[in-house]
C-alpha cells in the first residue's frame, strides 16, 4: 500500500498535468490558435515523455532516492512545460497581451530551462551515488545558479515573438546587457557537458570503488542531452541555410526533449539500480550503445559545420555542405574512437616479443572473453590464475596492492563475473583464463616461489 501511495504521488500529478495540457492544446486548436507548442507531435512526445520519465524516476527511488526524485522532478517539469504552451496560447487568444497572457508567454519561452538543467542535476547526483563523493558540490551549484539567472533573464528580457507578437519584454535594456544574457546562456549550455566529462573521468580513474560499467552506463545516458543541444544547433542553422520554417524546427526540437528524458532516465536508473546486485548490462551492450550515441553526435556536428560553412553560398550550398560534412566527420573519427575507449574500456596496449609488436586483441580469436582486457589486466589475470594473492601479484609486477585491486575489479567487470556472496570471482576468473588462453599453469619458477 505504501508503494502504491508513493507511486500515486510521483506519477499521478504528471498524468493529470498531461491530460490538462492535452485539453488545453485541443481548445487552442479549435479556437484557431494552434502553433508548434500545441501541435500533436509536441503534445504526444512531451506527454508520453513526462509520464515515462516520472515512472522511471519512481522506479529508481527504490535504489537511490535522491536520483529517483531528480528524475521524477524532470518528468514534472516536462509536463508543466507542455501545459504552459497550451494555457499561454488560450490566454493570448482570449485577452491579447494581457498581464496573464504575457506571464504565460514568457514562461513558455523560458520553460526549457528547468528540464534541461535537471539533466545536469540528475547526472551529477548519479555520479555522486556511484563514486561516493560528498564534497564536490560546485558543479551542481554552478549549473543550478546559472540556470536560475538565465531563467530570470529570459523571463524578463526576452521577446517571445510569434505567436505572441503583442507580448513585450518586461524590461527594455541596452544591447550590451542582452549580449551578456547570451553569454550566460552559452555558459549554462556548457554545463550539459559536466556530467559526461566527470563520469568518463571517474570511470577512467576508477575513483573509490565505483563499478566501471555503471559509470559507463551513466556517462552514455548523460550524452543524450548533448545530442539534444546539437539538435537545437542543427535546426537553427538549417532554418538560416535552407529556409525551413521556424514552426517545423521548433516542433522537432521540443518533441526531441520528450524522447531524450526517458532515455536518459533509463540510463541513470540502470546505473544506480541494485548497487549490491550483479550488474546485468554487459560491456558489449554498452559498447554498442556508446557507438550509436557517438555516431549520432558526430553526424550532427559534421552537418552543423557543413551548414555553417554553406551560409550565403547560393547555388553551391549543397556541394559545400556535402564536402564539409565528409571532412568534419573524418576529422572527428579519431576523437570519437578515443571517447568510445574512455566510455567502455581502453584498447589493449601492444605487446613486444622478440622485437616484434602484436596486439593481444588481434591474437585472440573472435568472441574471446579476454579481448576487452588491457595488457596489464591480462598480466594480472595470468598471475591470479597461477595462484598468487594480491600481495604476490603486486610484488611480481612492482605495483601497489591498491592498484592490483583496481585492475582485478576491472577484470571482473569486463568478464561479467557475478559479484554475489555465493560466488568466488577469483576462481571464476582463473577458470576463464585457463579456458581462453590454454595455460594451465605458469612455468616461471620465480612465480612458484611467491606462492603461499
């Protein structure tokens, strides 16, 4: 009963908000005031996205209450954003640029700030939950602070324009102040990069005892809003370069927000789900998801560059776009590969033997469970299979026991070994090494002397 009560409070208000928003959009359309904010695509996308996000957040609260509530709040903010669209158009159609209509129009114009800011908030809270940090609140404070400043600036200084042509800014200010507002807006948009950057960094450094696959899942999820930002840029440039209507571009952009939040919420929810349980998302799935997201990002960046270069080129626009997209995409490929490696695991370093170099991945047959391991991780696993303790492996490789422990955690993760109290991952890892490498013992005498 308690669980059902919590579900009602988490998801129920969003359902009510979405239903009211759908009615408001319908009324606005019947009254002849339909626009992109009340289009069927926006209503369907934001409505379903808001309910799905709140539901995902409620499910996440059982694993991490703070992260779950942040995702629920995101669902509410998406639903309210949709409701304001409809109410603003109805009020403007009935009373013109009245104080109520003007207030709602400004809220609609600034309504994207809360759901986008909550991307950052949820991502940073997920990172904190995974690595256990308690004294790194400055990214969160910076993002929320900039968002608050920007929301107030947009609400008071911006001109909503069509379809609220009669609504004017609350304050008329000199042009330099408006430029300052644009700077704040760009700084706030840059905070969307904080979660993926910090999560990737945490995964690479393996801070604390964070599960690297969970960190990778959260990092991939946090790249979805970055794709949303790129979509915004892409549509803006497309409007300028090819004459796409503002209404159509805005519809696609806002509808994209309704799809982005559930995807991100699922990623964050999976990352913090059941920290004491075995993580069920394999490295292969993460690699494919990261490849897809990075591929979309690379394509959008390349197209944006092509559109930017082609502005004002007349009949040569198509050719210029095509050339620029190919050049930029090729230039971004090495960077995308490096980011992919940081997300799901670094490629193994080449091994030198008898003056020749070869890669252990190339040496392993297709589908080998050892393929994701780096050369150092293979060395650690080989010594583990020989029966050495962490102290023995550390002495053999002249490393600290803490470093060996970090390598072993990474090995266990990449081999997808269960971590319950009923399983011994050291024995399972040794069995995997014996099966995949064909080595049943370690011939070096100095290793034998280290045993026991």
